[in-house]
């Protein structure tokens, strides 16, 4: 499972859109969607998602 897949599953589980997460971490939805499609989400972005959603990636 890729990092992008984990983020998408987490969004579905928490009933939050990708667009909402991207806004909360300070990115445009278009840019973040491109990163998900290319699986190029950085470690800093993952840490920001953890903080915003109160979860931990392992």
C-alpha cells in the first residue's frame, strides 16, 4: 500500500475530503491531488496531516 493510498483510506474512514486536508495543511487542492496521483507526498506533508487529523502513520 502506498502512502497516497493510506491518506485516501484515512480520508474515507474519517469522512473528510482530500480538498479539506489540503487546505488544512496549507496547499491548494489541485497541487495536493497531483502529489497523491504521483505518490510524491513528502515527509513534512505527512507530519502536517498527522497534526491536523490527530493520527500517526507507521
